[in-house]
C-alpha cells in the first residue's frame, strides 16, 4: 500500500511554511509583519499565475503528488478486480480514497463531500468513509488555533470566552470548531481557520486553471469557458477563507430565508469574529443523513428535506442568493424539528435574468415545449443568439422525453443533467460559469433527499412553487411565459391552467386571493389585451348560447299556453369551454384561503379603467351583431344561412388571437 507523506498542514504547524510576497505565512511565524499584510486576499488569477509561473518545480511536484496518489489508488482497484477481491477489499479502498482526498487538501475534500451525498452513485462503503470528510478531518494543534484567536480577537481565549472545549468537536476542510460559552452566558461555536490555506488552495487553483485552459485549446468540442468556471470556483473558495464575509453571508441568508417555516439560521457574534475566527450561535442538531437518530427524536426527515428543497427554490429562483455547499454537515435537524443551515462561506448569486430563465426552462421542460426550451437555453447563455435551433429542438424531444418518463413525479435532476451532458458534445452548447455552482448545489441537495427517500424527486417538489410564481409574479418575462404556456395558435389550453392551479395550491406560501388580484389587474392592463380578446369571445359565445336556449324555452312555453303545437328545440352545442371554466372555478373554491369577498374592493377600480369599459362595449356590440344576424336569417331568409359575403361585420369568434401580448 502506498504511504502518504506527512500532511501539508503538519508542516504549516511546525513552521515550515514557504514565505512569499504573495502568500504571507501565518502570523505566529511572522512576528514582524505589519497587520495590513494579513488582511483577507481576493482571488486574483493573474497574480497567482505570475507567482507560480516563476516556480515550475513547485507546480510539477504538486502535479506528481496528485497523479501518484490517484494512480496508486486506481492500480489497487484494478488488482482487486483481477484477483476477484473487489468486494472484500471495498472498505479498505474506501478508507484509502478518504485518506488521499484528505492529504490532497481542501479542493479535493470538497469533491469528496459532494460525492458523499450521492448514494445513487457511490457504493455504501465509500459513502460511509466520504461522509467523514464533512466534519471529521484531522485537526491541527490547539496551540495554533488559540494563537489565531489571540491575534484576531486581541486577547487570550480564556480571557474572551467563559468556556472553550479542550479539543475541537469537528474539523472540516477550511477550519475546525470548538464549543464555547460567552461570559454573557450564550453557548457558541468558535470556528478557527486552518493555517497555510492560501498557499495550498492557490496552487491547486493555478493547476486547475492551467488544465482548464489546456483542455479548452486542445479539445475543440469543448465550447464551455472552463477557465471562467475555474475562476468562479476560485472566487467563491477565497471568499470562504474570510470569516467576516461568512458572517455577512449568514446575516443576509437569515434576512432573506430565516422567516420561512421551520428554517433556522444561527446568530453571528460580531465582537468575537474576525478574518480567521468566527463565533456563532451553537446549534444542537442531527445530520439529515442520520435517519435513525432523527426518527428516534420523533422528527419527520422527509418533511425537513422538503423544507430544504422549498428554501433552495427561493434561493435560486426568487432572491438569487444561494448556499453553494449544502452537504449534510451543513444541514442539521434540530430537536424542535427545524432545519438549521450552517457554514455560509461558499455562497453565490443568480442574477434576475437567469432566475427568470430557469423558471421558464422548468415550465417548458415539464410541459415538453421543446421549441421554447431551446430558446430558454439561448436566454440562459448556453447557446449563442445566432445558433440554429432547428436540429436542437428534435434532439431535446428525443432525449428529454426519455428522461422525463410519464409525469413530473418521475423527473430527477441527475437524469436531466446526464442527458444534457450527452447533448453538449453534439451541439454548440457552452456551460456558463454561474451554472456550475447551481448544478452542484442542486445535485448535492437531491443526493441528500435520495438518502432519506430513494423515490424523492426534486423537480416534482419544485413545480408547485414554479406554478405559484407563474400565477403571481408580475415580471414581464414570466407574464410572457404564462401567455406562451396557456395560449397556442389562438387556442386557450385549459388543461394547463388547471394543472397550474392544482400545483400552485400545494406551494407553502401560495396566496390565492393575491394571485386572483394580480390576475385581474393584469387582464385589465395594457399588456392583458390578448386575454381580454379571448374573454370577450368566450363571453359572447356562452351568453349567446344561453340566450338562444332561454328564448326557445320561453317560445315553447307560450305556444303550449295558447294551445299551439310546440317546436322541437334545436340541439344547441354547449361550448366545451364552459365545462373547463366550471372545473377552474371548483379548483379556486377548493384552494385553501380562497375568499371572493377580497376581490370586491378592486371592482370600482376596474370599472374606472378604459380597458374594462372597452371590453364591455365589445361584448354588447358582439351580442348585438349576433342578434341582428339571426333576425336577418330568420325573418328575411326563412332560416337559411346568411351568405359569407353578406355577413354584416366580422363576428368576435372569427378573430384570431394575437401571437404575443401587446
């Protein structure tokens, strides 16, 4: 078995840290360094490249260490298979993989953490070992940790905290955590950063960036900007090394999502927080992956996973500020049955155009509208605006129809990403830098969910929220998307409206009265003209049908009363839309919180709108035209149909609906 050299962290702890103008060594070894030299560094790929470009031997040495570690591991797996001992030695190999990732440092540990959430990809023995990478890494000496506390907070730990555990209770990729108590009585978690992080991480980022650039130049079929993706990851991990930034992230996360049902975000104690030391509220809880322990406390793990999914949807699609590292060590079930988020170092943002684009893509994917889905990929910057979508649309249909199965309930993120990856090589797709962290977050979250419930499907849980956004969000992009979903070739697709209403009522914060208020306001706005035209046509058709039926009935009653023979009433076809409308009304009535009285205050406001008056005039005019046409036919032409060229005016039902909202 290959023997690992001593950990780089051990060298850092003993003082053998390479000192440079770019990466200053830890303060305990640099007593003469001025404080401003130790400020948090920003990710600067050009400065990193300039530094390591002058140190080829250091780069080559690191590459050889990485290659040799994985080569030895792969050779062991091959030899096990040759001897038929693969299953027997699986635990040993899993331990070995964990040791390799631990030795190689934070960047590789994060890869292992992501894999630890995928029971559908990783065998159980490996899963168990990789889970230890979340918070059971080798700690660094207390002496260094306590020295950092003194340097960052200005006094010895015993003078700052009333209590502090003798040993760290958890050790992760970037730091380790002690349990403590403030002199004011609050129980806290004290996170202290590992020494020598900048040197180790920047070397790996430099190598990763060089490999990305080489791959982009060498493999012409790779059209994604791999360098930009590497830079996005580098920027996020550098932010993660600044604990003051993590504290700000935690407070922003609490402000945006802390009010969601059963979400808990710990408090930050700023008087005891600096760049390398973070003091936050201590959270007692159980990892979501420890199902037996959670159930023993009477907590529904499936419910908490659903809470996490709903929170993630709001992170990605509503506010855009999202937790980019949601592994099980960062998600705890509290004894009160809440889901507590921890570790806000790696966060990222989705800009509004991308947020709306993702919502539209989900809608079009679920409804198998592949023409619109192809355009979504242009809007999301996966395809350039000049890309010919003609061959891509049928490819979407062929690939996603297979992945989607029979219903939304069968869709999972992994199947979609796998199928999409296959398309990337055939067509001119490129992966935007912002998307890499989004998919990492979603796939990790889905992995946690699958561990709790193997049949869990993130997208089926997401669609109620997406439906709610479509029905309530006034953003022009989503209004256009709703129009495209409900109208096609001048036809209103009632089944899709029913599906939206049925799904939306399952969303946690769906306010049906607010949705109806928004809908009415939109219908009687300038942009709602296409809906008003449809409503005018439907109202005229239904009123005319009902009126004709009522007149026939009254006529027969009068003839019967005076002793005349009654006429056989004409068989009138009841418009099919009336049945759909009845189902929609039933859906509205059965939605929790529905109160038609809340709509009454907006009636006077609507009556004052010129759009409402115009709609009323069109209805009256259309009905008048119907009556006039019928009188001419019955009285002057003895019931014969009026020739097309003699039609007085175009009837409302003959108008084609516009393709887009004006």
